[in-house]
C-alpha cells in the first residue's frame, strides 16, 4: 500500500532479515553488540512521527511503517497473516520462494488489502480470487 492512501496509510515491506554491524574497534564483533543491533522491538516510534512494526518469520522480516495512530496488535496480526498466507501458497517461506513467486504474492497482497484495509485473510477464501499457480 502506497503512502498517502486511505486506511492505515501504511507502507508494507519485506526484508531478508540479514543485518550487519560495524563491530568493535579491533575488527571483532561481540555477541552482545550483534544482538543489540539486530533485535529491534517489533513496534517502535521514531522522531520522524512514523511507527514501525515488524514480524520475523523464517529469517524474513515483514514490516510496516505508518504515520497514523493504528493499533500495533492489528498490524502485527496482519503481518503474521500475510506471512502465513505466503507460506500456504508457496509451500515454504524463504527468500528464494518469494523471488520465484513474486507475481503470485503481489496478487495475494492485492486481494489481502484494499486501500490499506485488510479484506480477505484466509487462504481458503483467497483461492477463489487468485488464479496464478506457485512456482516450486
């Protein structure tokens, strides 16, 4: 969903979950600093006024940014449902399966959300609207 649209006025994103840090001055990286850097809370508000929310599934990060006052529980639940639907359709939830099935997943997102509002989130109900087959 593009920023500026009605509804939750959100931007959904997906990342690989691979994070890096600069490490210590001697070039080594302590476990504590790596954990601190890579483990952001699932919901946080930045000074720019945006709320950022994410869930991690199988090493992938499903994220959302919004400047509206939205219940974080609703967004986290929606992101979890999106990850579940992707897994149900592709069989496995991995970076490779998302790349191979980009068109299918884009079509699923189009049916899952309408102007930022969740619509159909059950896999069985989506099968009536989505015609592409997954590439395995």
